[in-house]
C-alpha cells in the first residue's frame, strides 16, 4: 500500500513540476516580445529575376498576443 501512495505522490510532484515549468516559460515568452522595436530584413543574395513576396500574417498586441491580419 505504501508503494502505491509513493507512486501517486511521485506522479503528482512530476505533474506539478511540469505545470510550473510551462507557466514560467510562458511568462518569459510573453515578456520577451518588444512591440515597439523596429526591425529590418536584408537580402544578401540578389539573383536576377528573383521575385520576393513578403506577407504580414499577424501583428502583436501590447499584451504579447498575436492578432491575425486579413
């Protein structure tokens, strides 16, 4: 009976550790997005007759969530 409780306790601790890790990771991920930062794109290989198409598929709101563009 003690081994069953020990296994359950280990599973519970593992689940809580994973849940805490995911929560902390998501907090740092949201704060890592700087919505006011300007960015640029540089193409170093310019081939003749090369067509490049850039698509803006989403924008980032101030809270760090993505809003899809039309």
